[in-house]
């Protein structure tokens, strides 16, 4: 669709006003999801994202949600347009939805939906919502089947289809989806919330078109993309040209032994950046593989964060960035490789790219954050036959910055998750939390200390349940920088009576009985700078606050040179 206005002629003040209006539309969609959804995954974890696209499918504006979602939305939409449903087949009132990682998605729990917006017969925009749903069927509650060797074992897979046609919900298709999930009422509530938010966004955009005119709105959208591209290129030009190498590791896929390497070659040249992941491990037999949607999303996040671009976050920022990854590798898996735990690899792509940037701009980049989302789910089987699916995740410590300590128990960056209040969990599910707090000594030692990981333990109160875990960084610890120590790794255990059983990071179907205690310990962030250079007064404060114990102080041997022993 051509525009009748030239982006270069857009009044800058008007462009700024409409830019904020686009973001406001995306945020209103986000609030709609938050207020009308059913699951704690959406209402508390905020595991969803919303965005506004122009009529050609380019991401113009987005709400402040999850970069892992937002950076891949355009990739998914363009894949749909190019290979499944061209825009000419879209009509007013349609909603197109998919969760297929091999049709542009990331993993099966993430359903992404698009709605074209028409005014006077012209497609002026497309609204988008993505929600992580509690369950999608398959071999494990929550969708994290640690034993999966094909995507067919991971759940219900939906190609890009019209779930709403010309305003009419396709009830037979929705019924088919609900028939294949363990908690259909929760799924239905979250899904209808997702659809409602699309229309809320469409209303907002139609209002903007009425106020500013269709041509003006389209011209501003194009101008915003160009503006973000120029800002990104300016930020890249401020970085030192060069070729930088880094690597990080995923513990493994839970089926075959050995860590999986992620290799990064970062090339900065002028106003462009190229990221090549050649040398990365071959795709895994188990479900830690990532498609290019995840891989590009992680690279975009790390690059935008490292460059420090000051512009509206949209797909214009991606234009100066190229990403290459060998087909059939861990970061560019071939169908039908399982991908449910793709986030474990996605985090490590991000940390590896950030590590490469640390060689270019060491004063700007912190040590590795915890580098893994502790996704877990319980298939709760009540004595009366009722079934619940509890899904949640836990996060860890952030890496130390060259100037300040890393935050503890902090989620930001690639997934930007939130905390589910334990009171909310206890009100809905048969769980009673016995501990939720920081883990002393888990942050990497350094001149600035890594943030602490979390311990989250609960007692299981139902008759029977099956626990599934998608964890990592038990062995491959979050790296330190400039001589800083790595953060401590994670752990998972179940205590029954006087017996504690240590479980592997990738766990499926571990049986729980009433009274069992499940304990999860998440990794701490890496430290920055030599531990011996940490000021004594800060060490003393760490000890008083319970962040470092007497045992942990041993890692800071020689710290007295900065003011005596703490």
C-alpha cells in the first residue's frame, strides 16, 4: 500500500505527538489484557506483549513488555504474509493467529494474534497481541516436555489461520483448541482477552485516523521507522569498529551429556553491526533448540541495549543489524526439532552477544545476569478428579556493572518478567510457600558484586501432582567480567519427610505427594573487577545485610588493601 505523504515532510512536532499516541494505543491494549485475563501467568507474571504495526506489517510502536516477544513479532508477521496468508487475503474484522515456531513463532505456549485495521476500505495498521498460555497439551503440563525429541510431542500446533472471519469467531476452531489443553477455561479466558485487546487497539487507531487523517497517519508511521533507523545507526557509529568474539554455554538438553556452546562473532563497521553465530553447537536432540525468531530477538535485544540507542523502539532499530546462524544449529533449528525450552538458549545468545560487546565498550556492559528463566509447571490432580495447571517462573541476580553492584532477584532485559505474589498463588493453588528470599553468597565476587539469586520453596498440599522444570545454569554459571567471579549456579530439589532428592535441571513428571517441599535456587549474577579491589566498607555492609556470609568473604581475599578487613 503506497502512501500519499512523504515521510521527510512530516512535521516533527506532529510526529512526536502521533508517536506517543501509537505507544498509548499499544499500552491500552496491554492494560486490556492485564485487566481481563484469567491466569496468573498473564495477570501477575505479565508474560504477554502488545504492539502496533503499519499496514505493511512493520512494527511501529509497542508497549513496555517483553523484548523476547516484541523483537520477534515482525518476523512472525512477515513470515505469515510471505508464505501463508498474503495481506491481500486479509479482510476487515479478521484475526489471524498461530503458535507454530516453524511459521515464525518461538514455542507452542506463545499464541500470537494479528488484526488488520481498516478505515474507508484502506488497511492503515495491524494490531498484535502475544500471550504465553498456561497449557497447550502435549506430553507435559505447561508445554515443557523435557523428553521431547520432536515438536509433535510438545503440544497443540496451530498454523496461521483466521480464528475470526469478518468479525465472526470460528467457534469450531476454538473448540478444537480447547479440546487439546489441560485447563480449557483458563486458556479460553486468556485467549478471549487477547482478542479483545486487538479490537481495543483497532478502535484507538481508527480514532487517530479520524483526527489526523489516513495519509498523515501512514506517513508518520514510515517516518518513525526511518527516525529509529537513523538513531540506531548513529549509536552504532559511536562504537569502536572491530571484530569481537565471545561464547557462552547452555548446560545441555537433558537427554544427551555435555554443554552446548553458543559462539558469537560481532563485527562493528561504520553504522552497521553483523552478528554471526557460526561455531555454535549443532541442534540438540532435546527441547532447548531455538528458531531464528528467538535468535534474532535475542541479538536485537542485546545490540539495542549495548548501543544505548535513544529512539522509539520499533523495527527501524533492526535495519542496521544482520544476523547469521548455521541451519541445523542450536540457534537455527530444523523442523521438527523440539523448541519448548528455547528460552534457555535465547538467554545465552543474549549474554554471549553482550559479552562480545564488553570487549568493545567495557565501561558500559555489566557481567552476565542469571541467564535463565526457571520455568516450572505442576499438573495438579485433585482427589475429586479436578485438574489444575500451575505455571510460574523464577529469576535470579543481575550482573555487576563496572560502577555499581548488580540488583538481586531482578528481571529485566530480554524477558522483563515480573514477580507472582506468593499470596496470589496460595489463594488459587494448593501450595504453601515456606521460603522466598535471597540466597547469600550467590552473587559473583568482584569490585562490584553480582546480584543474588532467589530461593523459592513451597509445600505441596494436593493429593498428587506431576512437576515439570525447564531450568539451566546448574553447571554453566553466569560469567564475571574484568576479573570478577561467576555467579553461583542453580539447584532444584524435592524433600519428602527426612529425604531430599536433587533433581536435574530438565525435569518431567516428577511425582509430588501431599507434604512434599519443592525448592528452587536460581543463579546469581556475575561479578565485575577483581574481588580484592572491593572496598572494605562495602564488604562489611554486605555481611551485615546478610548478602555475604563469613564463608563467602573468602572470595574477597586481599580486600583489606582498600581500607582494612571488614
